[in-house]
C-alpha cells in the first residue's frame, strides 16, 4: 500500500499547549490503565503531569529548526511530503532531544511525544490478525535508538510515542519495552463530541 488518503480532525485550539496536553493525559490514562492524573508544578521544575507516581513531560513531535512552520502546515491541512516516515523520525528525535535538555527535579520522569500524522507501515501490526508475521518497520529501530540514547542513560525512565491510526483510533508505544501499550478506539460519543483529534481513511 503505497498511498493512503485520509481526513483528519483537530479539536478547536488543539495546538495550544493546555488543550493538547489534556488529550495526551487522557490517552495516557487509558494506556497505563490508570484513573487519575495530577498536574506537575512548574515552579518546582516538575514535568507536566503525574500518573501513579510517574512524572510525564508532554510534547508534540516537531522539527527543531522549523517547528512553527511544520505545526502550522499540519494544522491547516497543507502539509505534504514523499518522505513522511523519515520526517516523522526526525521530528520525534528532535522532540526527545529538546526535552532531554530540560532540568527536572523529580524521580521517575518519562516523556510522551505525540505524532499528529499517521504512518501506516508503523501501525500495520496493530491491524493484523497475525502481527508476528508483519515485518519490523523503522519504528522498531527508532524505539531501540531512543531506548539506547535516553532510557539506558537514565535521562528518562521511558519514552512513549503516541500516534493516530486510520480509523478513529490512537496507539501508544513504549520505547523502553518496544511494544504497543494500548490501541485506543474512540467511541461514537467521543467522535461526535469533537473533543478528540482523529484520522479517518478515505480510500
């Protein structure tokens, strides 16, 4: 499958920090099978949220050199490229590097990177009835690299990669364990509420 056409929806003001962080926190609660989160205290240099004693910094994947342009093109639906996988890898790596430079005064800190564009080759295992027969993608190697660069070096306890699927769904991966933590399916009420971003395959 070389080309997939899709529509995507972003809630109002999604690209504002306070809006997308609430959505990230909601999806992380589901992925980690938790019920509540609290906000970190920026005055104490704590990450954005805390779930079950685990502090988690939240961010969007973006290009460190052209982040405003990259985000605006996604927001306005004008983003186009024939190197989506490589650009996405670069944006995730840039987000990890940027957040690794911050000073956090807490233990058990983690990072969540939300990728706003779906990549079929990365999530096809989640759609397969026989996932063990699906070849590894660059996502597997990216997660291994992040584990080596940030987790094994104790910069973060784990790095989560959160990305949309193609059918009103979201996927959350753990780089520490190199696995899919949860495949989140939005229900009809959540879709109709227009409070959550989603992608819908059109071809």
